[in-house]
C-alpha cells in the first residue's frame, strides 16, 4: 500500500437503503461498492467538490441525473459531474450492486447536499 492510500474498509457501512464498503481511498480518489436493496433508493443529492462514476455490477435500476431518468443494468455506467443532482433507485427484485468511483477534492460525507430523502436525512444547502 502506498503512503497516500488508506486501507480497505473491513466491514459494511449500513444505511436504510442497503450498505456500502470502501474498497480504496487516497488523496485523489475513493472507490465504494454500493448495494441497494430492492425498492431502496439513495437521496437526491449533489456534491460541490467531487464527481462520480457509477458502474453497475448486477441488478437493475433508474439513475436520476439532473432532469433525466436513465435505466441501468449490469455492465452499464453513468458519469455524474460536479454539482449535478443525482440518485439511484433499485427497480428490480434483486440487490443492485454498483461500483462508485469518486474523484475531486473532498470525499467526506460533508460534501453531500441532500435535496430529497426517504429517510429524513435532509441537510443544509452547500454554499458555492
């Protein structure tokens, strides 16, 4: 392991919609494996300091990206530019597994502005 790279998360970080595990984290990136349970969905959110790339490993869902809804399934990917509203919902009967690659200046949970959330986790607006 390089000095600028943190270790892999040994356990899953549970959320109401499923869970995620950090696979790699360094000063220039963070990679997560995200699993969304059937019917679950992430917050409608945006980030001011990072972009994301989602690659679907298995399952099917709908990604909201700005004002577009994009159907996705295994083998497909979506790029999420900085400050674009986005979310993903699992529309299938099986778990939806996604690899999320973050790049930018801040990979912390502090760089999440939640606009809508099924689980009551709306945050203050990020100042740009």
